[in-house]
């Protein structure tokens, strides 16, 4: 067992997509062609740069995100995994996740990606009906989605998929039926997100022009509460606000973020946090690639985190988890006197929005609906 303080997660960002989804505000780009050899070398250079700064860390997980990392040549995936395993000591059961789109061409690569070392696939299914998929601008249809899920479950033991709910026209009953279908697929992990209209997306423009009206807040809240109850009853309780898993099947990589442990982010626009530093790579793929070729890394910004900043970030991340936080242990680890305002905590416990089971503090079901306002109130 490695010391928690030496654990390290690795995030690899592949920024390319076939199309840009209208709801997406991630750092993703459509390009006619990608020089796979140049990109493979850039990612390997980034690994070496970061490994030199974290020689005493143990690798616990690798996550290929995007963009659409299932567009990567499996040889690139294999090279990154192989070098990462060489550069860092590692846990015996390193979790290696790759996000994948359900397009037929990409699903055909799942077996090769598993041979490259991927042992967990996360599919962007989003919905099971063609009308919703067209609204969301997805490049696959419902039949392709089912075929991709079948292929993923044949390729690896651990499979998760995403759903987007609270679309215009959704009701509690319609989403309940959607969840019944999702649970029946037999996966160990589900990520269920409510549609949000993010700044700078095509959906923001559409809403501003009156092309559609987002679902009202009351119905969205009712859908959220039903989702929590239904997944819990099915043995897939929420361990984080939007993530549900069977016991022991939680995403170890994402738990690293939410428990505020060190992680390295490489690739365009990737964020990282290691040894008290916050890191951020160049976002535009061409700028990132030229920076790596020039400097041996694609870093755009690197700054020290103050203890107060770290404590606030840890509070924001930790309260998303169903397990909550241990305020005293967190304060001790981060070198601050306290991470929460105890008077505010007591007030919110009395209101039924927080609960304390020593030594941990966590949100109640009602509190999860008001996370942002609660954080603003209790931050020390």
C-alpha cells in the first residue's frame, strides 16, 4: 500500500473530435487531419518532463479524456501507458480509463485499445433514442450506441457510460424510463448529468435566439431527486453528485480529484495539481504542439497554491462526494487552521442541508441541490 501523499493520477487530453457537440465547452477541436507521430512524441515528452518533477510518486490511475480519445491510434495509447509505467512506480492495479464515442469506426478499436493496456472504457452514449441524440448533435444513433456498449463490454471488464438528462421536454416519468433502460444494461458505473447551457456553446446561442427553452428548475430538481432514489434502489448509489457506481466500482481516477490528491495533466488545455503547484497547458492544439517541440513541454501557466486556496479547492471538491470531508484531517494536511466556518456549519445542519457523522461532514439529499450556495456560506 502506498502512502496517500505519494499517490499520483495521470490525465491525458486528446483534443480532437469528429464534430463539436452544441452543449460542449470542453477544449475540443475539429481538424481534417492529425499528425499522429508528432502528437505521440509530444505526449511522451510531456510525460518525461512531469516525471522528473515527481520522482517519489506512485502512479495509481491513467485517464485518457478529451475531445475524443477513442480517435487516437491504439499505438499512441500503448506508448503513453508503457512510458508512464516505466517513468513512475505504480500500484499493482493501475486503473486505465479511456473515454470513447459510440461511432462504429471507433467501437471497432475497443479490442485494440484493451490490448494497448486500457482496462476501463467510459462511453458517451448520452441517450437511447435518435431524436434526443440528434438534438444533442451526437455523431452516432441509438443502434450504434448499443453496438458500442456490447463491444466495450466484450473488450474490458469495467465499463461506464454517460447520460444527459433534463433536456427540453423531459419529465420525471420519461427520465425514470430512461434510467430503467440504463440500469438494465448491466454496467457497474453511470455518470448522469443534467443539461446545462454553458457560455460560448452553440446551445447558448440557440437559447438566446429562442430556438429552444431549457427545462425549468423545478422539474430539473424533481428529476435529480428521482435519479438519486432510483439508482440507489438499483445498487448504483451516487458516490458523487453526478456519478453512480456499484460498491467498489467507483472511478479511482476521479476520486483522486475529489479527494484533493496530486494529479498530472498533459495535452492541450490540461490542468494539473502536483506538489503544491497548479499547472495549465496551452489550449490550442497547434500552440501546444509547438511549445512542446520548443521547450519539451506544453506548459502555459504554473503557479504556487497558497494554503488558503488549496483549502477552498479541497472543500469545493470534497463536498461533491457522498462521503463528504473530514474537516480536521483536511486542515491538517493542507496546513490551515480550519477549512469550514463551524458556526455556518451548525446553522446549515439545523436547516437539514448538512449532516455530521464524526469525523466527517457531508451534504444531505436536500443540500446537494444547493451545493454552490452552501459552499459560499461555510468556506472558512
